[in-house]
């Protein structure tokens, strides 16, 4: 296994000892936190990102936080020439694939853009990996592949479906990955189905900084609390949930980042395709998140309940047992800690990385 060959902390070994990991979308919210954890675990990340929903400042903060400036290429993952150059210039051993568009609502309005970007980038990446004989991949999937699967907690053996184009891109890519592994050409691929990533690095140096109006709940709440936005719009107050608002499984981004390290460490056998839920197994309503954030920030978060958003479901949370049993990973941080870390990030960086 990869794990046996890895140093425990970066900086204690020569570069020859390190395993290089290509991180697509590595300047993004989850990508930056994962780069920090990869370095701490002794991997050497090589990052590619086009800054379409991220910032160069995020990478500068990661370098400051870790003391390591990782190789970086500014490019769209669909740029085959740049991807090939990365594989030529670096002895890439494995890939973590984050790059892609990720807003449910936006995908409903712009389905062609979502299908084109998310699926084409994955195909170009897989073809490049195949060309250079590299077959270890961890894919950033999503709980949206469960669609209206019924009553949570959702387990990995449920059929893939979705209620929106974003989720369908993830479901289709999972099918592609499964088919690639089935060729028997030695691929080892793990798909991590994230539930709802929240929080920030405890240092307050990196966190979620959407370029436009936030699509996710936590950054919207924190922008209201810090005075950037007047009030939170809660989409739907009439769901069949305890308080009428949507229930989700909120996973701290540091726990999520560590799941990628666990998945890399678990790469052992060729011709294996594995899927793991990455969540807490606990459902929390929107109003409960608002209350937890008000407590953590000591700031009011005014809100208005508006119409439901197309493609949303009432309740979604994970059964995280498989990741615990097979990867040795489980969530350690609570929603209260996530709110504290989000507020620490947002209060220190009221305008995000622009500060």
C-alpha cells in the first residue's frame, strides 16, 4: 500500500521519498484544505486550477500555513496540452479530481455548461492518465447522486439517480469510472460522496470564499453575520422535517480533507472501484445551523423563508459506516465547531481572500 512508503510529516525526508499527487481544482475550498492535509501526511501535491471559482491568494495562504509552495499550473482541466505537460514534468503517482462546477441551482439554469465542463474535464483527465500509465484516482463525488432515494440515512448501495443536472454529472462520471475499472487494465478508483462541506481551517487563513452570491448555506450565513448581506433566504419552510426546513448532513471541511488522505492511503489493489459516503451520519436542519452560527458568532442572522428551490429534497444524511470500517476514517468535528471555524475565517476575512 502507498501508506507504508510515506513519511509521517513533510520536511523530514528528501523529495525522492514523497509521492506526488495531482490535485485538480486544488485552489478551491475543499482543494486547499486537502492540500494542507496531504502535505501533513507526507504527500507532494501538484495543483492545477483555472481560478473560475477560487483565488490565487488561497494558494499563497496554503504556502504560508504549511511552509511549502506546491507546484501550480493555471489551466482548465480540459486543456489536454497542460495536463500532459504536468505528467511529463512530474512523476505523478495518483490524482485527486475536484475540478468542476458545483451549484445545484445554477446547473438547473445552465445544464449544457455543467454537462460539458464536468464530464469533458473528467474524460480528458482519464485519457491523460491512461496515456502516461497512471491509474490511481480519488474522485470528488456528491450525495446528490442519491436523488430522492427515500428515507435517510443513505447507504452506498442505493441506485444512482438525481433531481438536478449537477447531480447527474456526478452520477454519470461515477458510471464512467466504474466502466473504466471494469476494463481490467489496473485502474484503482475511489469515489467519495460528500454530503455538505462546511467550516474552515482553524487558523482562519483559508475558508470558503465563493466568487459571487454563495450557493451554499454556511458562507451565506457567515456573510450575513459579518454584514455583507442583509438576510438569509431559506428555501422552503414546509418540508416534512421537524421544523419544516431542509435537513442535511454537514461535514467539517477538515474532516472531509482527511478523508481524501485516508482514501489515498487505502489504494492497494488494481481493478477496484469503491464508493464511500463522507458525512457525519447526523441530520441538521437549516434553522438549527442558523441557531448554532448565532451562538458561535454572537451575531444575529436575520432570515426569510422563501419558495423551495428546484431540485432540492427534504432530508439527506449519510450512513458513514463503510468509510469507518474500510478507510479507518470518521468525522470528528461537530456543527458547533464548524460554525466557530467559519466565523473565525469570515470575521478575519470579511471580504474573503480580497482582504
